[in-house]
């Protein structure tokens, strides 16, 4: 008969051996004929901003996409702008193409789906991720890219500075501050703007990304992955302007807010299962002790257990606490294996 420790060790071996093989396989570069390759090696030059890809997810942005594309092409000479038309029903794709951008299409609605399509379709040395609504200053990307190259960073986030009252909805500043604090508490990393859509992403970090988000929670996921991988990151203040007159934000305050809050805890469960399930293990253990302690003390003093329902309930809740504890250990092993796989991808990247 195998003891629990032996079963645990065998389980770990069964999980780790295939994972090492899988990590080796995903570290091998697979060429995709549909890939948009704009690395400096492909261009044959390192001059200007060759090898820089500007990624712009867009949904019904015909009033702003052309100006946004032209702004980045002027600010970053030699760069390539790729617009992902995300189920637009207006002239977004046509105007972006006329302005000098490469246009790809993503049929699944949602910013996260568009960002995933862009990252999966473009191979570059550096990625500039922004919104196609002229709210971000393209010139700020010049300083952010210089900061990334100088300090050898993997992620630079533009912290939005709200100089125009009309650029932000009422209550969003307070809400963002609360979400920033919650993110810091859950992931033990400080950030000034977890929802910023202005990001500079290194080529090797992009290789390790496997975006799962479908909506506006994608920025949170990027920040969480960088925190878990302990990458070198930085933040820089950038001007945040109002959208063009006649256009409106696609962000829904309450529904997207609850969705992002849900994403926080799903990411915590995925990357730090010991914290997530450990919390429930401690909670149920305390409830079990609270219910069972009077029963146990009464048994030792009288030798009787008059409250059988309470004793059964305390034992059942205690068993649930043990299950959560074991689950936290096993899932933490899987989380560490997934982390090692991403780190192998980072180490295998060759610019």
C-alpha cells in the first residue's frame, strides 16, 4: 500500500516529465507562412525604428484611426503599423489601410481577442501597443522605446496623465486607483496604472505571452504575467487626451468593471493557487475549529457527545479544509511548471 507521500511524489513525476518535453518543443521556433515578419533582420537595417511594430486594435474607429496611424508613422520613422479590425461596421479598415497601415481582421469581438490576434500574427523586435482613438501621444513612444533599450526592459507602461477632464468619465479615476491597490495586494507588485493601454513590449516577452483575455481585461493580464515572470519593467507618465468629437468609448463601466474584478481572482487562481485555495483552506479550518472546539472540550469533561449534528458538521468542514489544502499544493506545482515553461521560452529567444 502506497503512503500519501509516495503518491504525491509519483504524481509530481508524472506531471513534470511531460512538461519538460513540452517546454522543449515550444522553445523550438516554428515558422508561420502567415506571419507578418518586420524584425530588423528582415528589413536588413537597424536604422530608425525598423523592427518596431505598432499594434492598434480597433472597433468602429473611423473618426480616429487614420490620425492615429499617421501619428505613429511620423513619430516612429521606419516602423510598421498593424491595425486589427475587430468586427467594425464602419470604414475603419479602409481608412487605416489608406493611411499606411497593414490591416488584419479578427472575427471574435473584444479587445483581448484583437490583441491576441496581433501578437500571434506579427513578429517584431519591439511592439508598441496602443488604442486607435488618438487618446495616446505617439511621440511618447519614442522616449518609452529609448527607455526599454537603455535599461534592457521587457515592458514599459505609459501611466495616463489626465490633463483634460473630458478624457475620463466621472468615477473612473477613483475606480482605477482602487483596482491598482487591489492588484498590488493580490500580486505583491506596485503599479500606477494597471489598465493603461499604452505598452511597449519586448520581442522576447511577446514570445512568452499566451493571451487568454477576450475584453478590456487584457491589460491586467499582461501586467500579471510580467509580475509572475519577474521581468524588468518600468512606467512612464504619458499624456492622455480626449477622444475625437462624435466617437465614444467601448468600455462599459459596470459590466466591464465586474468582469475585470473577476479576472483578478481568476489570474490569482491561475498563477498563485496556493494563495487562492490556501485562503479557503484556512477559512474552512477556522470554521471547523469554531464549531468543533466546544464539542471536543465537552467530550473531555463529560465523556459524552450530546451534539452529534454539530460534531458531524465540524468534521465535514474540516475535511473540506484538508481538500483545499491538498489542492493548493498540487495546483501550485502545476503553476510553477507553467512558469518554468514560459521562462524557457524567454531564454530561447534570440533577437
